[in-house]
């Protein structure tokens, strides 16, 4: 969404110049309206660090090392920007899965500097991290700042996941009766994770002033809107497989975001 928003604003302001707040991956200053947009990439939101094995001898369980996740410490990428922006949009979820952190390099969770016992599964760790990050945002971000949490963007892999011959060669919207087999967790589809993560997110945000920006359901219909085989370089699909998660165009998602932001400031809350 951040890239889509930057692209949309870029097309409307010829005087735009690249500008990045420290810690941002991408950003821009749009002088016509004096707007600054920055993208701070912190895939787990919480701080995580690689911990190699203490000795080089291979372990019998196949573990090569672990990623330490401090569930109560925000990642350095965004910890110092909470009072800079008038609007903050948070998002996490795609990286909370075994395809990003397989059993050979698992996530291990810490709180208050101590290992959490008994060890948490990935989704249980996500629950704790979401709760901690929500509390941190409520405590550290000014009340006048508009705080949004974007729900998961669904992946439209059919016939297998991204690394198991999944594809999304589609030029049509999905129908209502097709969504259940793709996304309802009890059917075990390859796209069920987005709804699971969103249910945890809704629970974690109950006692905060963070507004939910629910983009998941409308996006589930848009199996036609991914780059998929329409990539720029020859044979790119063969090398990188199909992209069935990202989106070709900004579309209605940016329109909804812009409407939420404008409504907030027109009410004089910001």
C-alpha cells in the first residue's frame, strides 16, 4: 500500500522530490500540499535478531540457528518515528509463517529480556507481539495522530503455495461462492493465513485507539489484479515464480485510505 500511495501522489505532483526520514526504505516530499510520506519496513514490527549456533557442529534436530524476537521491543526501523508523522499505518502478518521461518531457522520469543517458557508457536508469538505493539503504540504515539492498522492483503495462489506450483493466472474477479474454498481457515486453503492473522489482530486492538483498515475481504475477490505472468522481463516467472501476492495498480485501496485520512482531518481531530 505504501508504494501504491507514493505512486498515486507522485502522478499528481510534478514537483515531488525523493526524501526519506531516517530509517525509511522509501519516501517522498510533495511540495504542492507539503506532504511527506515514508515507508518504514519492519516485517515483524517487533525487534528480531539472528542467533547462530554457539558451535559449528550440526544439531540432530536440523536447527541451523534461531531468530530471537523481543515481543515487547519495537524494531529500530520505526521506534523513533512515532511523533514525526501525523498519520501512521501499521501492518504485519505475511512474515509470520513457516515459509519465512522454517523449522531449521525458527523464531524464538523473549519478553523482558527473558526466554518465554514454554516456547511459543509462530501464531502464539504473533498474538503476544501484536498485544505488545498495540500497547506501545497507545502509550507512545500522540493521541492526535491518526493510527490505522491495515489488515492482510490476501494471496491468490491456486493449486499450491508459492513454492509448490501455485499459480494465479486469472483475468477475472472471483465470485462470492468461490471465496470460501480459498480463504476460510476450516477448508485449509493456501490463502487461509490472512483471515487467521486478521482475527488475532482484531483481538489485539480492542483496547487501543488504533482504527482497523480492513482491506482483506474486498481484495479476496481480486484474483485478476496481481502481476502474475505480466512481468517486465523475459523468463522472470520461471526464475522468481508468479507474484500472486502483490498488486498491479493502486486501485480502490488507496481511494479508501485517502478518504479515511481526509475525513479525519476535516473533523479537526488531527
